[in-house]
C-alpha cells in the first residue's frame, strides 16, 4: 500500500480554512463567511468580499441565526468559530434554525477535544455526540490539512448542514498528498493490516499511523481507518474491518461514550457482528484540567503509549 504520509511536514489548518473559503468565494457568489469574533481564516475573505462577511461579535446563537437566514435566501454560509461554544452555546439554534429546515450551513470550529489548553470550559469533549444527535447534520473531524481542504471544497455541493472539528489549527502534520482523495461519508483506509483495526479521527490519526509502523516492526499488522466523517458512518468499511481483522480499537479525542466509538459499537451490535476484541480509547467521564494535549492524553490513558501497550499485550 502506498505510503501517503510524512511526519516531518507541517501546515496550518487555520490558513487552509481561510484560503479555501476565500477561493470558493471567488468562484461562487453564494458563499458567505460569518464569525462570532474569531479572527483566524477571515482576513482574506473579509478584504476581498466585505459585502459577504459578517462578524456578529461574541454571539454564537446570533451567528447561527443569521447564517440560517442567508441560507434560506439561497446562499451557502460558512461559520468559523470555537467548537466548545458552537456545539453547546448555540446548540438550540443549530438544531432548530439549521438542521430542522435542512439548510446548507457549514460550521468549521477549532479547539476540538483537549487541544485548547484552556480548561474544561474551553474543551470540546461532547461536540461529536451533540451534533451527531441532530437530524440532517453531517459531522466531520479532519485529520490533516489536505483532507480539510477537500472537505471544505466538496461541502459546496453537499446537501444539508455540515460541521468540521479541528484542533487549534496553528501547526498540523501533513499526513496525505494531493493524490489522496476523500469523500464525505466515506472512511479512508490509510494503512492495511490483518491483525487488528484502529478506527480513528482527527488528531488521533497521525498517532495511529505511527503505531502502525511500530507494530509492523514487531510483526503485528495494524489496519488504520481514518473515519473523518463520524456521521454518517461508513458502514461498509467498518464491516469489512470487523470481518477481516476481528479486533477493533476506536481512538478519538472526545468522550468515549456517544462519539465515534459509540457509533461503531452501535453498528456492530445492531448487525450482530461479533468480534474477538473491542476497545475504546478517548476521554473518560471527567472534566479535565489545564495542560498540554499530550500531557492530558497520557493522564487519561489514551496516548500512543497506552494504545501500544494494549496492542502489544493483546497480540505480542
């Protein structure tokens, strides 16, 4: 299988967001950009298309309501915000103003998981669960800048509401090349393996790729699925992994309950698919304190060392 990632190249997800939306704005006059006083990714669009840019101030509920109104008028609004507040403070507006009428509003929000170093009030631990519960909402968790760009570009022609979670977006590992192709609603087979499957999203994908290489040296075949679309879940790729490897790990920077792991478990249970093993790695039922993302991953038992220990004991 083609090695399609590198661990020594970085790009800014913030820059990718801003550049891509500005490019779309030049191609399609329906594209608007709105923000609740978040600066990243807005400058170029604001300068080029000031009549299609709105900053509502720190008012997430308002930015959703205004976006819904623009969408009713035939536009495609993109919102840049912070995920803790876009997913919780504005949840009623997202549900009622956007999802209920199935409007093409795109919410791109950073500080996903425990990446923000801002304490529990500024961590987005519940966003995938909350958004996945909303009818008509598509939920994405981008793992690298190449993939992020493609999701934003393809969202222009995608029906209904869509959300994309990212980390702070200041420095992101480039995992894929321009030749890699991503389809919203389809998981991406990043690495093949016959012994165990890791289904990951967002920040955890780069760790899973590193673990694949480490396991290969130990004679263990780890399949890595980048499940960048959490809802709708790619059922076919999960079924295939279950049948061919029999063991599944789900790895996410989100509460272990009601996120990606729960979606995978629901699929398996609903279809009577039995496994040799199933393990969740993610945030336990705690309100984490301050600290770097890496320190918190270690503290709560879902850092690469913890996952490797599990894999090596299970298969070593």
